């Protein structure tokens, strides 16, 4: 963006210099309007620096400047106005450009006539020399051609992105089906047989081997992990996504497992980007899941803070984690970090000094200045 601004500035200065040099070298009678003419030549060129940001305003300024220096007796082509026509048409302001150009074709002969240096025929000839209709049409055609080319390029890029997204969705669903058809059945069989064997052994009053208990627990864990993986793979964004509105449901669900979970909302609730909304939900969900599976905690505190430029999520528990033992990052923590980093936010997940574990995430909700 800075490079484009620098290029626009150089073009504006170059056009202003060309107009000024042309005006100084041209033959015209010295009048009291010379100062107005030189100022109009310079201002018309320099106005082009803003042609991308305000194309219609630049169109008006360059047109008025052309009328000004022609009325002051300077026989200089309306080069700056042609640049402005090109920029305005490229920006899609065709109606404004046509209206402004019609007014220019009427105003330029009147300005030349008002200078008092030409009769009617000479005034029309000078105006025609300052703004040839062919130049005007060429500038507009160039702007329209580039606008159409950019539109086609954007459409092609959007089509490529949609095609890639569709292929990724198809591949994701294919993987989900393969996992469901193969692993889900096998893991379910292992889990059922292990649980049945444990049940029969206990019913007979026999000691249950540790290996059998390990197989049963591993089967349960594998089934849960596989269900979570399948849900993630099948999440194609066709169903309403979970967000901050669903966080209370997560807290209620956590309480059903015996965890004393508390939710605190700080600040004034504001709308946040959809990606931030989904990521905040996933952070709370994954944090509560990790607490239930690994923390051995009795309580959990979830805090969501709305700030002007960020959404802050913090989940604390009173589990067995201690600062002197470094946590082993699992797929849950890695997934959270990837989501937060992708949004330009920050994540801290570590044991607390007073014991337990904390997850702190800061997600930007406004574009950086």
C-alpha cells in the first residue's frame, strides 16, 4: 500500500511538472490572471495523488483546474483531467465521469472565451485542443478495460479458492467415512469385549487383570478421540457454528461430570468476527475437556472479557499441575495455539503458581491500525 501511494505521488508530481513547464514555455499574453493559471496547473497535477482514494473528487478538482488555467489564457492540454478520467472509470464511477466530461466539454470553450484573448472560433479551437474527444474516450476506455481485467482476475481467484475448498471438503468427508467404516467398528469391538470380560470377571468374584482394565480404558479413550475426530472432519460449516452463545452450555455440561465450573462475563458484550466467535468456543471446549480428562480438578473458572480491541478468554482449574513439571503439549493445546495464532492473537497455557493449570487467550476483534 505504501509503494502504491509513493507511485501515485510521483505520478502526480510528474504531471504537475509537465503542466507547469508547458505553461511556462507556451506563448500567451501576460495578464493579471497568470498567478491563477500557474496555481491551477500545479494543483491539477498534484491532485492526482489522491485519485485512488477519492476518484470523483479528483475528477472535479482536475476539471476545475483545467477550466481555470484555460480561462487564464494558458493553452495547455488537460492532461491531469485525462488521468482522473482513467482513474474514475477504473474505480467504477462511469456515470460521474460521463457527467463531468460533458460539463467539461461545455465549460472549456466558455473559459477560453472568457479569457478575452480569443474570439468565438479561436476559443472553441483552443478548447478542442485542450481536451480532444478522442483523448477523452481513450482514457475512459483504458480505465474500463483495466477494471474489467481486474474483475475477471478477482473472479478467477475466487473460483480457484472455491474449487480448492470444495476438494478439501470432499477429501475430508472421504477420510471421515473411511475412519468410520474401519476404525470405529474395530475399536467398538475391542471396547465391548474388554468391558464384557471385566464385567464377567467381577461377577464371578475373580481378580480383574490390570492389562484387561488398561485395554478397557484405552478402548473408551480411543472411542472418544475418534468421535471427536469424526465430528471435526464432518464439520463443513453447513450447520450453525458454535460460538460464545453456546459457552454456557459447555459449563452446564461440565457440571454434570461433577466439576464445579463457574462462568464470568466481563465488559460490555459486543459483536465479534465469526472466526473469533468460533475460536473462543473451541478454546473453552478444549480447556474443559482437558480438565475432565487429565487435570484431576474439582473446580474450574471460565472468564470471558470483552475489551475494545480484544476478546480475552481465561480458564483456570485447581488440578494437580505444578509449575515445576513442564506440561506435555497434546493435540488439544496445539490445536488451540494454531487457531489463536491464525487470528493474530496470543495464547498462554501453563501451570499456575498456586497449583492447577491456566489457559489464557487474547483474540483481536479489530484490524490493526
